[in-house]
């Protein structure tokens, strides 16, 4: 019986089919988004927590993987990768619902200063607010030209990472970007 | 020598000091805030006391709490590490007033170098070259702007009480002055409690060279050669090396002598660093500041000189005379330190936080790992510095050291949140780094808007990801309790079946502490009766299956205790 896993590396989707052979061997088929298939026979061995090695055409790969939800952090052959495991359920309603006009905090911290107010017109790259994280002040700039429709926090507020800080209505010129 | 000392710090530096003290037969007391309860330094120490609220001012910066714990734990001395209270003259003084010994420079010297303006004046008086600037202490923005014009742009606004790049702004032209001034003042006030700033000429293409110094209470003072710390981002060092590629023996001796003169000008004692900027086009150098503490990058000096700086800090504080003389100091080979940070180099090196799931460090000849978190992972919290670890290598030549560092970084895995590891790997391959052409603008010049250049995901990565999914149940893991069903799948007759509970047992014992309070009112702190690591092990042994082979390790406890006497 084979198991199927889907991964997304940020630009492409992949499907990996894996069937256990006798002992520690696996027969694997990797299919990319253009349906190119690659067949592999591999043996693998657990080394420790999150660590394992696999042997492919006599080449030994030592690998570490850590997971956080559906994210997979992979250390392989001297480099690090981050990919996402995609479940089939997600695949159906894959449509991204990214909030185009809202500005999110890149890091957790505290809002020291808000340099704009609701209704302000801002240029791309203009300073919007100052967030203090790890005792350093970090300026957050406008990602595009537009007008500030709503500000969700006030000075002194503690914020989490990736929460919307303000709503910016993009002006028409920057729409294409 | 001391019997017991308290380490008023956390993470990697606390662990390093704890190990150093334990080697000398000194017992160690760790302190920890709520979020650090499971931190490496707590487990490394002989005793541990909670600080409660993780906010720095309530924990590692809280002088009352720390002194109360030092007295309560019968510590004889306090080592402050770096950062936090390490360069706080008032704290050093209060430690001494409480009848404890301060493992660091005398409070007068800390005060003399801590006020950057005062320090420059002392240096000028001692005929030590300082950077042109305005150190007059005025708070008048208009006046300062005029002074800025006289010094010329680009210039630096720096917090009088600053350090670590906080409260510091580069101003490229007059119209940027006001905003930069306000922002520097605000950041300085938040970080150091004082918003005072001074102005200095900003050199764009210079090297940052510092000399390690050691002074005792008998008037002996020596330097242990230089460290070059030119490669920085956000005004904080990320790569350090010794020796510097810019110094020959003549310049080294000259700068070393000036460093000693600078230290003598403020009657400096214990370990410290005299920082200079060096213009390598004409070999002119200027005094920048004295860091009155053990530096993050002290390990590279230890590597090339073979001298244990923490050991000397403790010996000097205990009243011993320096036994090494200037002529005994010989640097051998080349050492590099790369700092591993939880940060995103693609987003202006902004700090990241969250859970590191696994850390695997390279092990080999002359490779040193100073870790701030456990190899089974840990939390990088937003309360403290985002440095995860330091990787230090030592080899015969600079080329060998680079080669060793390349291998070490390739075999370094800190997974779970964005780190600077990939970035550091790239720096190692940069021709300017390889040739030693390193200046403080290295990162901005070569890596402005750096992007991780990975194009396609190799198929092996996808293979690894899929193998992980099927093999994960067979990997023992101690994070999040997503553990290890391997024990259930193996031979039921295996003796390993019996030790199934040990991980959990030991944790339960660790958290099983009794609470009470020290002090009254605002100064009251939650006290948890410390559990000796010996007690932990013995109670854990008690709780185990009576037939377990681990029962037999009682004798080991005994040995450990008796070894303390040496």
C-alpha cells in the first residue's frame, strides 16, 4: 500500500508517492506540477529525534526535519529548506484569501509611535509606525501608495506577529503591483 | 576562592560562566524568569531561583530581587555576564554594599567608562586619540544641529549610556537630523533610562578593532591582542575574528599599548575591551569606548591565547594577582566566531521569535558551541536578545579556519523559525570576506536587500519530507509530547521497555517545587525552594520501577558529590 503526500515549496506543488519495500527500503515516485515523474528506490534509517539518513544510489544523505503545524523545516546537504505539507482537503479550496489592503506586523513587539492618522495619504515606503521589539526600534513603512482607512492599534499597545495593524486603501496607480 | 556564586544572566553566557565556575569547584546559582524555567542555564546550575515576571525590568534587571536571591542562596559573589546589569555601576556598588563580591570591573571604572562623554574626556586627557565629535551634553536640538554641521555629515547620534546599537542613528544629511535625534533619544530612554545623546563623525569605511584587557587589584594590566568585529548588521556584530587581517605586529603593539593606557586612565580592573575604529588606508585609529564586561566574542580570544577569561575574572575578583604577563601572551592560529541569530536576513535582519524545534551542532576538532538553548529546542521569546548560539572555530591559518567554519555551518541545523544561518554560509564565500577585506559597511554594501538565492527545490528535499512523514512515529522526540511510539513498536521483551517513563518522570520532579515568598510588598518575590540536582536524581530514582537497572546508579551520585570538594 502506498502513501501519498503533497508539498508546496512556495512556488510549486509536488506529489510524493511512497511504498514500503521489504526491510528499510522504499519505492518512491515524485511528481512535479508539470506531471514530470521521477522514480526512486531508497533505504532510510532513523538516527534520532527528527534526524534520519537515506541512501540513494550509494550516496548517503543525512537529514534533519522539524515541523510546526503543516510547515516542514528541512536541513539537507548543508542547506536549509522550508516547505509546506498540503492536505487534500486544502487543495480543493486552495484560493488564497490574502488581505491585500491590510498591513501586518512583521514581528511581535510594542507600538512606540504611530506616524500617520486615519485619512492620511501615504506614499510607498513612507514611515507609518515605529515598533519596538527586543529593545530595538523598527520602522514599518507603507508597502504601496494609498490612503489610511483604519488604524487598529494605538501607541503603547503590545502586538503579536502577523496581525493586521492598519487598513490601507491602495491608490489606483499602484494597483498593478 | 568562592564556594558559591550567583550568575545574574541567562542563556548561553550564563551557561558558559556556570561551566567555568563549576570547573573551579565553585557551586553556581542560576536565576530565571517565568519564560526561562526550562532554559539551559537553569539545568546547568547547582541551584536555581525564579524571578517571576519575564519583563527585563522585573527579572534580569531587577537589582532588589537579584541581591535578595544572592543573600538568600548564600552566594558570595555575583557574575553579571554581558548585557542586563553587567555595566551598571549602581548595581555593582549595591552588590558590594550588600557584602557580596562583584565579578567585574570596580564600580568607579564602570562609571568612568559607562558615561561615554566622560570617557572621551578622560581619554583626551590621557592623550589617546578620539573620534571628532560633540560631547558637550547639550539637549538643545537647534544647537546640536549646528554642531552637527560643523562636524560634517555623515554623522552618528549615539546614546550617552548606550550599547549594542541601541539609541544610535546614522544621519546622512541635515534634513534627516531632527527625526533621527528624536528617535535615538526615545530608544535610549526606553533601553537605558536616559535619553542623553552625543554626536560623532561617522566613518563609512573603517574597521572595528577591539583589544581584550585584563587587570587585577595589584595594578597589573595586560592586553590579550585584538579582535576584529567589522562585520555587523543593525550596528551589532555577527562575525568576529582574531587576529585581524589589517594589523601587523607594529600596529598591534602600538594599539595594544594605547589600549592599556586607556584602561589605566580609568583605573580599570577585571576583564574588559577597548574598542577602536581603524582607518586601514592610513593605519590611523581612534578610541571608541571601553566595554566594561565580558564580551559576547570573548571565546575567540580564549581560542588563540589559551587563556580562560571567565576563570581569570573569577580569580581577579577573589583577590588573586594576575600570573600571566604581557610577554606570556602569544596568539596561535586563527579563530572565527559566527553568531547564530533568530532573525530574518531577508527582512532587514528583523528579530524572529517562536519555537526552535531542533538544534544540531557540528562537533569536531577545535569547534566550540556556546548554546543559548537546548539541542532539543526551546523558545526564542520576544523579551530578550534573539541570539541562539555562538559557533567558534580555531585553526592554524585563516584559510583553514574559514574551511572549518564552512564545514561547521553546513552541518549546523537550528530548525523551526527563520535564522541567519543561510546568510552566514553565503558570507563565508564572499571574495571580500575570504580575502580579509572587511569593513563595518560590509553587510550594507554587499548584502543590501539580500534574498535567499535558492531557485528550485531539489527532489531529495521532497523525498526527505515524505520519508519524515512515514518515519516520524519512530523518532523519539521530547517536544510537545508528540512522542515516540517507538517503544510500543519494538520487541516487548526488550529491556528498554522498562525505562519508558524516565523522560516524563524527571520533568515532573523538576516542576514539583514548593512555593513561598521572600520580602514584603513591592519587593516581594515568589520563591521556589531550590531543588538540588542531586535531589532531583535521587527522587527520580525513587519513583522508578523498583526493578529498573537505573536503581543501580546510586553510587554515581556519591561520586559526584565527593568530586565537588576538589
